């Protein structure tokens, strides 16, 4: 009997090693988790707008719309030729009307005065600028349409295509109408599972906002964004007590119900301004604006 023994657990002469190689016993098959690439969160198609998207999947969708809407307006204003007009159109949610130059009056076309000649030259330049701006605006509206579609999540794109206006918007490639339709969907709280919760969360975000270390511009932008979202359902945050205070200030001794329609609209507008201004000051940085907090 040979004094050499095979090591315990090792292969004998002429045997293949088990546990390694294809088909070997004890081989650990790779699991799905070790080979799957985690799905990345949708960030949009434009790298310079990464993370600024339009979505309709949670209660923050209206807030997301407002932020992305402003970011896209700034982007096209900076990146597109004659971008000021498309930026203004997106911000105001309507195609701007470029004013047509006024043809100067010439008393005697056969013998114009020096001033009339200059006026004609200026008019020609203004007319060329008008044609150029209008052409670029039409072009930029279609370019921005493709940009906005590329920033829409799949679920939102699916909902867009279900709307009756979609066919016309898609055919015209009108970014203004597209953004208006996106806003309608993302601000439509009824589509969410529990409307009271969605409304509460929108208002809670506004009331819990504090300026802290934000500069005044950023604080104002954030405040306005949250106000837009919170007011998107019924359009009013102030209550009857504020209305009564403003009514007494503007129309002493008169009940709100006795006011004319125009007077009531004025009171409602003033009530909203008073309430929002009070909130804005109260939630500002107390270290910097403590005196305003104290009245």
C-alpha cells in the first residue's frame, strides 16, 4: 500500500475536480441580483436639463412642473437664437405678440424731407427685425416642443396622448399648448388616489417653508412656486376672516355680500395679497428680519 495518500477532499488520480468548471457539482449559479443593472431614474433627454423633468406619478408633480417649467424657460432663452421671445412665451404661457413696425408718414413721397428719409430707413430696419424675430419664434416653438417632450416621463407621455387636444398639438408641434396641457394634467389633483391628502401635502409644503440660509431671491422663487401649487385647485388660501378685515378697511360698515361684483373681486385680490405677504414675512429669516416679525 502506497504511503502517499490523496488529500482529503481533493480529486483522485484521473478524476476531474468537482465544484469548479462548467457543470461541476457545488457551482453557485449567478443570481439575477448580481447581474442586473439597477434601473436609472428618468432624468430627461437633454443632459443640460438632467433631473428637470415633467412627471405625473406622485403628489409632488405640480411642484415639479413649476420648477421644470422655469428651468426650461431659462434654458431656451440662453441656448436658442433670438431666445428672448420663446422664453417670454413659455413664462407667460402664451405666444408673445411681436409688434409690427409702423410705416412712417411721408407728406410728399416724390420729395421726402431728410427726416422722412431717415424714418423710412429706420422702418426698413425695424421691418427686417420683425420678420427675423417672427421666423425665429416659429422655429423655436417647434424646437422647444421636442425639448419638452424629451423631458416628459413615460407615464405622462401616455396620458398626453389620451387627451383630445393631443392630435392638433402634436401636428403643430406647439410647445406653448403642450406645456398648457402638461400643466392641466399635473395640476389635476383628482387623478391622485386621495385628493384630500394631495391638497394637504401641497399646503403643508407651503406652510412649513422657512427662509433659513436662502438668499431673498431664492426664497421668493421657492415661495412663489409653492403658492402656485397650493392655489392650483381652488385658487384661494385666505379665509373669510381675512376677507372681513379687508372689507372693513376698504368699505367701512359694509358687509362683503353687499358689495358689487367688481368690489368683491378687489377685496378678494387684496385679501390674497395681504395673507401671502404676511406669510412671506413670517416665514422669512428671523435673524435678518426680526423687526418685521415683531410688526
